[in-house]
């Protein structure tokens, strides 16, 4: 059942759940609170991965008495996948009302839900709650920075970068740098050097993703010659004869 659940095969997951024999020692074990919670989680996960969030919600509501944090997290992720932030909030609150405290993964799922829904206010609100919790980590800062960057709030992205430095300056890494580069698209050479320079003394060098944002910037500005120059720079940095696949993908997305 675990395998089918992970694959999003809801039909087979249900078949296995329904085929357990009654009145045996096995079913008695399977109907213990822990076993029922595990089974509910696997069914909800299968429904979410199959893309049927409404079936996942129905399954949850049917077995809510047995729901643990895993089932709530799966459902929240399902709503996040379709950009339904209000649905994620509804079950996030219901989880807390049941006396289940959020953990790092739950908060991350809520951040993703806000990002997918382009809800900056929601993202900021969740981040405030995370800051007051014991679960704060670098990933949460990266999430809120990325949400601000994707929604065009450059100042917000930089503000959270400063908060990250205040929290733990040693946690700045290549992901942090790339989010800042993404935040400044379309980049100028001056802004590229400024951001790259901030991380150079940490022995952090540009990655293929870093170059992709510069290549994308040239593309968006219609500067074809400069774009090819940066493509060649990236190829030399990677010691490759092929174009950066990440850069190619995001350019194709812009053309679609």
C-alpha cells in the first residue's frame, strides 16, 4: 500500500485498504489508532498525488477522527499544488484546533501554498508565525524570499535577506545567492557583480542556475549578442559544450 500511495495510485491503495480481513488478529492491529492514522495518511497521499484534491478532502473528512499530523500535511500540500491557499489555511487551523502543533514541514507546506496562490500577505503572515516558533530554519527564509522575488517585491526579498543574516549569517549559501539574482531579473552586469561579490568571500561561486538568471535577463531585454556571450561564459564555467538546460527551459517557458 505504501508503494501505491507514493505513486498516487488511489484505486489500488483503496483496494488494499478494503481487502483487509475482518475478525482476525491482523485487522485488530490495523484498527489501532496508530494503524488507522497510517492508513488514512496513505489514502490521502495517494489521492493528492493522483491530482484529486477533492477525493483527498473527502477521505480526510471521513476519517478525521484518526487523522494525525501526516494526514493534515498531505492535505495542505494538495491544496498548495492547486494554488488554493484558503483550503490550506482551513486545514492548518483545523489541525491546531485539534491540538496538533505545526512542525517545520507543515510550515513549509503552508509557505508553498501561499507562494502557489501568489498570496504575499498570506506568506508574510505564516512567516511571522514561524519566527515565533521553535521550527525556524534557513529553508523558511528562502521560501519567503522566493515568494517576494516571484511576486516582484524586490524590497521585500532584500528585507528578508537582511533578517536571515541577522538570524544566522553563517547560513548564507548558493541558494540564498541565486534567490537574490532571481529577485533582480532583468539583471545588469553591475548588479550581478554586486551580488556575486557578496558571496565570493564565503567561497561560493556561481552555479548553472546563477548564470541562467543572467542569460534570462539578456533574453528579456532583447540583447541577443550579450545573451550568447553569457551562454559562452556559462559553458566555460561548466566545462561543457551544451547550453545550460535550466536557462533553456526558462527561456522556452517565456516563449510559450
